[in-house]
């Protein structure tokens, strides 16, 4: 409690510049210190978001709302820049950006020098795609459910440089985790140099056993990249334990952060071997890789300083709840949703078992009927969803059980 009081006192001292900060700190304080439990607690979490009950976001695989604290952080810092855009005033953002980096690194269990704060998962994936040195005939193994920036982008490189692309398909209804592991390990060959996978599929909801696949790849000297667009902010991810060589993610999805921000993690030993896609001011004065670690991958010219600073605010918000608690709640909501849909007689694309799935929940709907289903669920029931792989509904911590019940009721009606 003494540390919390000190924190609030320090925040209050800066309130003349950023008056929102006191309220943002109190919001985090209330989540960390409350004795509320169960749905009462999650109602408190829901209150940190400004969306109305008439249109409820349940499409976290695409875009999440930011908490009020994050929204206000971006707004106040943007206003500060517009009030005085001098280099002298903006100098403070160097420290704020580094604070964001430190917080993300700590959250993910790695060092700050291994974290680049980029624009999104797409940019991160393409940095790895274009930055790794590969020779003609080298083989890259992909999951056929990867996002296009971790799939088609490799095809483009193959067309340019003659590398070989090999895709594997996992079972539609995997029986267990080992079946998913075997799908990849059985496809490894002596020519396989890279395996690039998506942690959780956005078109099936299947969660890959990423650590086991990474370990198997490393046993054969294969570079392992993980697209974490559907896991950062949703699952409790420790990158050191995961063991991957690189990891990409976006802040605007499950992380519930600012828009047009993301991360690229590159294990320290791999940083020198990967070249950046873009070289802009901040890189240095010669062709040698920037000595500042993974920061060389964020040499992108002028950035949105307020956005980068708000990444740290988002980590603070997550920490006020706790990563394990966030994942457990997401699983609870997703399980209730899947159970409700199957009880209504509809077929899931996504596995029911939490060990085989994340927060992405997809119901079978013919391709030609998906747009209508998504529109009706939104217009008639106030639930925002998507038509990726079927009818995709993705609940997150800002959702309540009543939202899930409402989504189930809507599915029953529109798919009747």
C-alpha cells in the first residue's frame, strides 16, 4: 500500500502537465486493490472501457477497444505535442518510449534490448521474412493457417530468391496436442531452415503447442518464428520460456493497446543476423547493424510518440489485473460461449478444449452466408463479430457473462 500511495503521489505531482494521470492511476489502483470477486470484479474491469452496451465488441482477433487510461494517455500526450512540437519538448518521449520497452520486456520475460516497438504484426513478420539470410533451395515450413503476412509474404520472397515454401495442414478436429506437434515435426527435412507458425489461428481458433514445436525445431537447428497476434495480451506468454527465435504481435488486438503499434522480439543471439527492412534516421552513420539491439528494427522515421508512450500504460493496465487472471477469464468466457453454441445445436470450427484453443471462437457458417450473419448479429443483437473461417466471436476481459449470453442468443436466432 505504501508503494501505491507513493506512485499516486508521484503521478499527482505531474498532473499539471498530464491531468488525466491521477484518474488513470486510480483506475489501476482500484483493479489491483479491490476485494471484488467473480462477475462483480469483471464488471469493474468492464467499467474501464467506454463502449456502450448497445454495440458490444467481441472481435478481439481483429481489434480491441483500449481502456480509458490508454485512450486518455494517447489524447493528453498528443495534445502536449500539438501545444509544443519543439524538439526540446518532445525530448521527454525518448524516455517514455524506453519505459514502454522496459515494461513490455518485463511482461514478456526478456531483456529490453531484445524488444523492438514497431507498427504491427505485419511489419514484424516481414522484418523476419526479409531479414533472414536464406539461400536458393532452402526450405521454409509454414502452417497453412498462418496470417497472410506470415504466409503469402513468404511466397513473395520465394518468387524473388528461389527458396522453397512447404505448408502443412493440421487436422480439422485435432484429438490432442501431440497430433498437432507431429504435424510439424514429421514435415521437417534436412533442407528446412525456418519454421514460421501462428500461435493461435484467427480462422479456426486452434492453438498450437508453440513451445514444443520450437523445441523440436531447435533440436534440428531450425530457426523458429512465432506470430503472436492472437496471444499477446490474451495468453500468459513468457518468451524466454517459449524459446522462439523471434515473436511478433500487435498492440491493437488482445493487448488492448494503442493503434498502429506492435512488437518484434528477437532473441539476442539472432539480432546481428537479421537485417531490417527500413533504414531511417536513428539507424546510424554506416552500414553496420545498429549496436542498440532490437531497436535497429524500429528505425522508421517520425513515429507517433504518444502511441509509443501509451504502450507502457497498457502494460500497467494488464498488470493491474494480472496475466494469469486475464487468460483464465478469457478461457472462461470462450468456454461458456462454445458450450452455449453447441447446446443450441450448432457446430464449432474451434476445438472445445482450452489446451487446443485460445480466445478465438468460430462457428461453422457457409462462406456465402457469413457476411449476413455478421451484419445481423451486429444490427439485431449489438454484438460485433467477424466472418473469418465461419462466424467468429472473440470475447475478452472487458466482456461479461451477460455479453456471452447475448451472443449465444443472437447466434441461435440468426442461424436458426
